[in-house]
């Protein structure tokens, strides 16, 4: 699919969102990733309409990273343009297939140069690392989130979730991001508002796209 076709899909999606907001007053989240098979670093967009102050929101990314057993690998959510401010955000990480003698590192950096490196988390004897970090707030900004560890298998199941309470009412909030650090993998992005599913989107990341 060409860039032009991808742009048309984005335009149609936005038109549907605005139509829902202004005519009906309700709208579900819409995730735009065109085509469904993307290159590493290609953007994914999430639009959420009619958010009230205090509404619980979450964005969940799940999938499998393909890598070499015994290798050190990184998984990142980069250029996360957060279109809404979140109070008491929780960052949950779950990874499997890891070297039981290794540790997992989580780093968050903001466009302004502020960086936070969390203490390394130990991997269990079953090769799983599961932890949650809580912050005071995540204001509207652009973020890079990086997670790295040592693989024990060739496929690493990954779960990463940002959740918290929306700070102020938003007619339409847009969040853009891209997933980096690997060449191949299948991921699913799920958005919820007030603990209700509003959209789920699956896409495949490949380092080379086959022209049709």
C-alpha cells in the first residue's frame, strides 16, 4: 500500500471521528496503522474522543519479539506523542523467554531531555520478568520508552501497558508512537476507557515489505 493510500485512510478515519463527536456526541478510539504490515519505526496513531476528567484510560501493547537466543535485545515505544495528561500513571512490563540469570531495564526519556532510569528488575527462574512502576503524572509531551533484556529463546512474549486517570476533559486526544528495536514481530494494541474496550488492532512489523 502506498503512502498516499495510507494518508487517505487516516483522513477517512479522522472524518468519521469528528462526525461521531459533533453529530452523536460519542466515539470509540480509532487506531490507524496503514498498512497492517509495517516497517520498524512506522507510526501507529490512536484517537480517543469525549474523554471526561478522571476517566481511567489505558494503552496495552502485546506481542512477540523475534530475536536470537542468548542475545541482548531492546524493545522500544518511541516518539510517543501523548495527547492527554495522565495522573498516577502505571507502567506495567511483562516479558517471558528471558535468561533467568539476567535483568530487565526500563528507561523513559522526554523530548526536553529529562530521562528516568528505573532500577533493573531480576528475571525469575521461569524466565519471566513482571513489574509495575508508578509515577506521579505523565504530562502531555513526547516520550521514548525503552525496555531491554537478554533472550533465552528466539521469541520473546512482551506486554507493555500505560494506564492512569485522564487529567482534563478532551474532545479529541491523539497519541502517536512507533515500535522499534527489532526487525520482525506481530503486535496487538488495545485501548480502553473507563475499563471498557474501545478498540483493538493487530499489525505485523517486518524489516522489508514485499511490493504487490
